[in-house]
C-alpha cells in the first residue's frame, strides 16, 4: 500500500503537467465569505466574520505559463477581542464587563496585482500584493465608539494586502475559491489604543465563488479543437475527443 501511494504521489504531478492547463480567464468576478482575526494590543484567539467582492482583469502573460492580473476589491469585516480587567486602565468601561467583546468594523477597498499560475487542467494559484484604503471604527459591546485614551486618531488608514488563493474550476465559468489575505495597516489604533507597536493588522481566511466572463476559449477534451470551434463550427461534443465513436478524433474528421 505504501509503495502504491509513493508511485501515485510521484506520477500525479507528471500527469497533471502533461495535460493542457486552463487558459487565462479574461474577467473574474469574485464573492468571498471570510473568517477574520485581529492582531493588535489586545490580541486573543477570537475569530469573527466578514466578506468581500472583487473584480479581476487579465493583463498579460508572465513567464512560460503564468499570467498577470489586476484586481479591485471592497470588503466589510467585523474584528473582535475580549474585554479584560487590564483594559479598565485605558478605556471607559462603565458599559462593559470582563468577558464582553469589543469590536472594530473595518471596510477596506483597494487594488492588487496578481500572479496566476495554472495547476493542471482544473486548478489555479494566485499570489497578490497591493494597496488599500480602509475605514475603521473601534466600538464597545454596545456599539458605541471607544473612548480615545490618547491623542485623537482618524478613522481612515492605508494597508498593504498580501494574498494567496487557490481556485478549483467547476466549469468554464464557475470556480470554487479558497483564500487568505493578511492586511498590515499603517495605524496602531485599530483597537482604539496605541501600545507603541508599529501598526495593527488583521487576517481574513475563507471560501468563495468566482465567475469568469466571457467563457474562456479552452479545449476541454484536448483534441486540438477549441470548445468554441466544436460548438459553433463542427457541432461536436467539446467534452469528447471522438463524438461519434468511430475511432477518428473530432479534429481529424473536420480535416477530412
């Protein structure tokens, strides 16, 4: 059993590489649901929720198999952390008790450059970095703004979103997206308090769906005819190399 597993682990990458990868999609509309994690002066192990919508555009090939995309996005996230007795020294906590949850609503929007790399015929990896502008609002458990214990701070900040995403192509238009993005920010007041660190940050991890348009001109059955040619020209099945089962591929029959 172990030997068979090793053979499969060795041969699978070779088989995937031998198949034609999916062509770059021109436009990709993404909808993401996230679990969020805050990192700052009061970091604990608490996760919360959020979401984002994005639109990416294919720009140009990059390297032998890679591609460069540009993407714009907007998100809305809820960041939470536990109220502790130590916070009573820096916040007006008359409306909260230890064990309650302080929170911060944050809404980033920005743009990224993405490097796309195909992984076999049905999967893609995206790595990205960019610049974002984010509105943030630290709040107590009752939704009131946190008292500012130090100098007055603004409600806008800049960040550098760093992303890694894996997409599994369900069909020529739809894909399942697994993603994570780290958001380092140029403010130490994400939690309403500056403890002297360089800046707060938050993490998003989640699932999503992406929709590509127009449909990429791929070759699902690898017979040398594009899916569009099979649908519009030869009227054959784009998912079968030999639609009529006579031993000749659809491309060979079209050439006769």
